[in-house]
C-alpha cells in the first residue's frame, strides 16, 4: 500500500467517525454488547471504573497482565513517562462507554484496536510515548506513522469531544446517574425488549412449572397450551388442547375463552395443573375451573382424560369473565372471578360484587392439596367468611369488577420485603382503571366506587362500605383496560428491583409503580421504549404490538409481557417480549443457572426472531452463521438474521440435559449460563526477542502502511410474504381518547393491491425517486415547494412556485433530511402548521403518506420524535381517519386551530414503498 492510499484510508476513517450515527446519542455499552455492571469487588488496577463499568476482577487481571508484558520492554525512564498512558488506554475496556470508545456500536465503521482519545491527550501521548504504538496494536506496521503527529492522532483521535477519553470521565451529563434507569425529561423510564416467542393467537398467559427445568408454557385463547424449552424452542405437540371444549369466537375483543393455567406449587411431585376457561353447558355460559394431571408417558403433555372439574360458575353475560388462577405462598389456589358482565353490575339490589353469597365479582381461595380421595377442594379454615351464613366460604375478598392479571410478589431478594403480596389490575367501567393489593376479607368497592370516585352514589354514601382504596388509579385518557403486571424481583436487572410494571390493553401504554418504603405510597412512572441508541444491543428491540394482553414471570424471576397486533383468537399476531434494562445488568456469572433435563418426544419448532435484530460482528469471537428465514405478513418484517439451530427437527426422542455426555439413540444438549465473552485484546503479547524500548523518539523506515481492521456490513436476505391476515379491530379503537407511546406497532389501513398487515418500527431506505408532492430543497432553500431545473450551459430561469391546495402536507425531517420521514406539516388557507398526535394513528398516517406518493406508512412518531415545529401554529388536533380520505381535512378532527396540546406532541410519520422496508 503506498502513502497516498494510506492517507486516503485515514481520511475515510475520519469521515466515518464524523458521520457515525452513534455520535448523536451514545449510550453505556460494553465490548460484549451488553450494559455495564457494578463489579462484585472494587477494581484495584483500573480504579476509574471501580464502582461501575465493564470489568470484573478477572477481566481486570487480564488487562494487568497485558500491561506488564508491554511495560517489560521499557527502560526506567520510559516506564515512568509512559506507564500511566498505557495503563489508562488499556483500562478503557472497563469504561461503561467502552463500545463507543472502541467504535463497536456501528457495524459500518472500522473497529478500533485502541480506544478513541481526545485531541489534546493524543498530542501529549505522541510527544511523550509515540514509539509505543506498535506495542499496543496487532500490526507492527504502525511504526510507519509514529513520527507523523497528524497520522498518529488521525488514527487514535475520537472526533466527538464529549465521548473521547479522558473527557468522557468528566462529562457531567454523561456521568449523571450513570447506571440508573434512564428517563426522559417527563420521567418516562427508558427500557428495551427482547423477542422470545411469536406467531401466537391471543396469548393470554405465560407461566412456569417451578420444577427446575426452566420451561415456560404459553396459553392461547383458543384453548392451546404450548411448552417451550429455555432456548425458546417450542414442542410441536400441545401441552394441553381444550379447543373442542373452550367457548370463544374469532371476534376481536371476545373476552371468553381459555383464560389461565397455573401449576401446583409441588408440580414436580404432584404433576397437577389447573385451568380456567369458558364453556357452554346446555346453552348456558359458564366459567370452569379444572384440574389436570401430567401424562405418565410424556413430561410435556397433560393427560386430557384426567380432567377433574373443581368449580363451575354461571355467567349471566359474555363479558367480565375474570380469568386469573394463581397459588399464593400459603399453598392455596386463588381464583379471580368477574362480576358477571353487562355494565354497572346490574344484578340484584347491590350487584354481584357486593353480594357475598355470590361467587361473581370475588377473589376465591380454596385448598386443592391431597384431594385424590375426597372432594375436589376444601375450604381453608382461616378464610374470612367461613363462619358467615350469608356468605360463600370460598370468598377471600369481594367488591371487584373484572380483575385481569394478578401476581404474587416474590419479595426483595435480600430483605424479603413485600413477599407474598397479591397485586391485581381491576378493569374499570367508564372513567378509571385501578391497581389493588388484595388482602383477606377486603372489600374493593365495586359497584359503589370506580377507582377513587363514586360510581353508585347511593352505595358510595353507605357508611358500612368500609372499602379498600386502590394503590393507583388512572383515567381513561391514559387507557381503558388495565392489564395487571408483576413486581420485578429477578437477578439480571438490579435497577428494576421493586418496580411494579403493568400496562393497558387498549392504549398500549406500559406503566410502573414504585413503593416508597417510608410512607407506603406508590409513585407512578410511565415506561417508554429507549430512544436513539439506547436499545442498540444484539437481539434487543424498542417496539412492540399494541394490545397488551398479559404479563409473565419466568422461573428465574425475569419479567415478560404478551401482546398482539390483532386481538382475535384466530389471528397469529401475538408476541412475547422480555423486558430489558439497557442501563445496567448484574455482573457476569451472578445469574447463571443449570436447568434440569427435559425429555422431548417428537419434533421441536425452533424460535426465529421476527422483530428487528441488531447484528454486528464481534472482535473477539467468530460471528455466528446466519440463515434467512421465511417471514409472514401478520406481525413482522423481513431481512432478519437468526442463529442456526443445531437441534433435531425429525421425530425422535431428545433429552434436554445439562450434561454433554451423549447416549446411543438419544440426542443430548447442554443448557447452562452464558459464559463471559472474551475480553477485547488490543495489545498483542510481545516476544522476548524484541529489544527494550527507551524513552527517546525512534525513527524507522516503514515497510508498509498500517491498515485499520474493517467489518463488512451484514448481507441482507430478501424473503417473500406468505401469510395474510384479516384485521377487524376498528371498533376497539373508535373514540379512544389517547394513543400509544412511541415504540408501538400499529395496524395499517387497507391499500389497493397490497395485503393489509401490521406496521413495523423499521423505516425505509432513502430513495432517489422524485415523489409526487415531495418538497425538494434546492440551493439551500428553506423547504418551499420549488424545483431548480438548471442544466449545463442553460440560462438561469425563474423558480416557479406551485399553488398549494388546502390539505397539502409535507414532512419536516429536521437534521436527517430524509424524504420519507419527518414531522407532519399541513397547509391550510395559505399557512403551514403542525398536527398533534392525539388520536392520530396509522390510518391517518396512511393518508399523509399517500398524499406524498408512498403506498405505505411504516410508523407513526409521537411526542415530537421528529422535532418540534415551534415556529409554526398548531392547526389540527384529535385527527381520527378511516384511512380512505384524500387529506387530513376530510378526517374527523377538532376545529381548525383549536387544540389542547403543545408542540411537544407534534406528530410525525415514516413512509415507504414496501411495507417490509428497512432503514
């Protein structure tokens, strides 16, 4: 390589650093592409990162070893002058911003062998220790640039002065609350997700058996329960199939169906599981609670002939079916039953919920232990109304409307605070949704109260009501159907300990509550998907489907939720997500486990993620082999890379075992904790024959210039859609007063010659096509609708201004200046203005995109994600479209210029030519 070529390479390297997208918003990330952590023991060598960073003591020892190997080639003066520089440079692997310093965040830029330095620091390093560069890299040819300061620092400098070393240590903004859960200015917690399962038909529950296998079981509303191995592979034969008995329909929003499954606390010895589902008996709708026993032939199947009905409750209406089963730490089975349906609990003088002689609108508690030779259940002797002749003895608490998803708090891992608490989401009537802590004998107020307010004024004024108020209630502007969640008590994300995370089915909001131990009050924070680079980790995404059906907890205590893009029991549009904190993780090795063996009979369906996959090549381990997979149109996007699975798909007996010893006729596999990735090694091990380095500039003749390591971008695999979805959900969102936060998948409007599908987060590639209605900026223009058509040698001509019609739109793309995305601005009566995001959904976005010549809307961006149009007036608010209108002015909306929002709610869209396009 000649000198010209080498200089061009350095200039290219500088350019990539300047335009790299992570410079806009970097985030804490280690070289293993995971969040930083608190070392179990303080570091002694890399003391700058003793309390928080990317190294534990073992990794620090490796760095220290490399340091002394390098320093062995220095005389005393060189040791004194350069030791601190070399120590600091090597220790940047421990920085919480290590991925940024080594340029490991972007697969399209060269990988650094050394961390990015600030200009002044690099100049000082060059003046004092320029001859040490070749000792710190893998290439001896770096000696060619040691005598040239510009080339030397051109290689080592990081142009971003905020993030380069050592400025990154003193940047107050970057180091403020480092390691804490990130929040936006409004306090919305920034979390991420990992896709765990997909193609689910209204997944109503996920549970584990607590038997050491770490399997998880997902129930679908149709009546299937599926068993999954810890690696995400699904066993093809259902764990339980009650589809012939379950009463449900394909109608979107039908509340009947298979609603819950719970395992006996000693399932490993009893083999018993309990289910809650809707049935029709002689044209009478009922809810049924049944017990099933594990098959003697297959540990992954319940025996369908073993069903034993514990309880049936007649349902006066088809809604408010309740649907929760769980075991408390007292060993008893808790059953959460709705109030019977219709509206306002109109049954009897006081309603079912306040009538303790009815099982409707209640929390029931029964004893199912040792029931093989007697009745299906017994009454616990300490049930609160066991001696009340006017009450059913099964009643544990009453006055509930339609509790949907309850959980038992595992308690703080160290203090056990909160252990055994029952937390529930209770769906409201017209105004409020609430979260309750269930206590023995408690009256939760319905129908006298809804949330904190009176619903039935006569009952509400009754002094004998003595109801227990919710710990939190929210109005229907935030959502119309609460989905109860869990208090996080897992190991992997210590920041989330004690945080109760729940959601809303209708609005798609994720929310959280945190208890103040000194006052007992619960404080609310909304949960948002991480913005910018915050979720840019492998297999991590920042978008989810809107209809949040349920939350779940695995055997290790990690938290999940299940949602769908189409709330119909017949549509496989459901996905299960694991909740991820991108700010901090537990230290490597802390959360390891070894699962008990699982014998699998039959086939396995291996998990393939269908959401956006962050793929990049590591510098210390080989990149995994990738294969394209077919992607259907119901929930996902194409161009995915998935790790090739080695598990068999043919019908065979497979033993899932924590050992590697194989047996004849049996395929074995090992399940264990993920090992700590090898540490990035920029410094090579010098040979003992190399001469000692003295503290003096050394001039050498270069043999060939140094060439930085580069990574090719991952190949894209194009697949075709193979599955078409009927979508009928308009009645679920009609009149909804609020819209989901950024990060939600939306349903697109039906377009000609295209299959209707769910929207995705990914955005299209920038196109050079001239679009009808697109605004071109020419010669530094201010974005008006004009085009300069000057050719070579042509005369200057006047720019003609097009007369804009009312309702014309444009996309203000801010700094990116991409033609297919931006803040929506509308032209009305000679004035450009912005549009608020209230009620603005993908159907309204489709109207905008079609005006601009794009057939698809890929995403709706809310909360001024595409920038605030503060220099314009807000012209439209509460825009609700059917998707067939020509302009937004034809949609239902507030009067022109009337609004109750600010520019912080300016809406934006991302358009595209293909519903599967990626950025």
